C-alpha cells in the first residue's frame, strides 16, 4: 500500500512511451520512475481530462513527444519541459513560455560523446574508412590497390565553427593529434582557454580558406540556419572536408550536393541532415565522398543515462523552486 501511496505523491511526468522505436529505453524509464509518477502519451490520450491534471513535467527525448498548443492546453498544471539533449530547435520556446512553462536542456551530458563523434567522422572521412570497409568485404575484391590513399589528420588544420562546450572538447581532442586549431565563435574565448588547447580565434572567411577540416558545432537558430551555403563552400579548399555534428539545417544542403558533385570541396561527413532520415532518393545518398550517420552524436549508453539524470535534476529544481541548472529562454 505504501508504495502505491508514494507513487501517487510523486509529480506526474509525461513521456512518449516505454521501449520500442519511439519510446524511452527501459533503463531510463526506471530512472525516471524513482522521482516521478510516469505517464505515457497513450495513457494521457485515453483519459485526457483526469490524467492531464496530474502532469507537471514532460520529458522530451529524441524530439518526442511533440509539444504543440493542443498538448499544452490539455495540461493545466504543467511546470517544466525537460529536454534530453542540448538542441531545442524542435521546441517553440515563445509559445511554451506563454503557458508559463519552463524549458531545460542537458548541455553537460552531451559534450564528450558529441565531441568523440566529431573526431570519429573526421578520422573516418580522412582515411576513407567506410569505403575501405566496403572494399575489404566485397565479393568482387581480389587485391588491395596500392594507390588507394586517404589523408592524415595529424598536423592538419581544423577549423571549429562554434566554440561552446562541445567545440572546446573537440579542440582538446584535436590537440592530441597536433592539429593547428582555428575557431570562430560569437564570443571569443579567454586567452587562457585558447592557450590551453592551442586554438586561434579567426574570422569565418579566413577559417574557411585555411582549414583542411571544417567542423560545425553551433546551435540551430535563425542566425545559424544555412550558415554554410554556396559562398562559404566556395571559400573552402578543394581538398577540404566539411563535418557537421550540429543540426542539418545549418548547411544549405542543395549547395552542399553541388559542391560535392563539382569537387568544390573534397568530402563531407554528416551526423545530421535535414530532414532525418533523408528521402531515400536524395542525391546526398548517391555520392561516394559523403559519410552520413543517423544522428548518433549522443547515442551512447553513458550519454543517454547522463542526459536523463541532468534532465531529472533540472525538472526537480523547477518543481522545488530552486535555481535551475540549465534553463533555456526564448530568444
């Protein structure tokens, strides 16, 4: 009886579902259940009036559930939306704040795994790893060609666009590869921070012209949408590679297709596209100088667990009227 009572006393938390393709992983659901009375979207839809009143928080994972006006209107006691992940471009922050609801994200939990992914894509592209693997396992391969070459990452020039938490972690890793590191950011880092990773601040144009690898690590905002278009790709070296671990819409994809087809740049390595997944007949999928992964920057056992823990801490802070570690405000 006491467990039942205790569970009723816990604040109601809405999630998409548990398990399956779109639901929260079982292990994360168990973590959430320690602090909340977990309610699935299905349970809400079966009895909106009664169940809606109980929900004080929503846990958004992999962009689900979709937060729209109708959902918000059905949750009169909603206080906070805890987003799992750092990007909140899928949330209409203005509309949500009009309902008096706070929004939080998880910038600390994602930094290492996303920076690792950036390095993995850079190395995989430079050494033509995907192509090489296909050759090694192909039934048509009789010998390995001596002239099949990649390029080195060590001592190459890396241009990081977006030197926030993740960008800085990329720089820390790149330093171990003795790379020359240029970066562009809205706000310049302190001299101490620059020196610690050996990074030099650079104007966007210079960074694009000088870098062997350009890595995008910005948030998607109206200012960064199509940040990299025809003009920017044209400034890059014909031997350069573009790596995107931010959001697909930061690149003008049509311009990228053209640049890759015309060899304006050498290659691209993308963990994000627009939309996701791309339509199966999209021209990017037909090019052999592109690596595309299915938005897995934070898809590690450790990161998903840490994101859930960070989201829980944020949501509980709101409910307990304490300072919120990672709140996101409408621009």
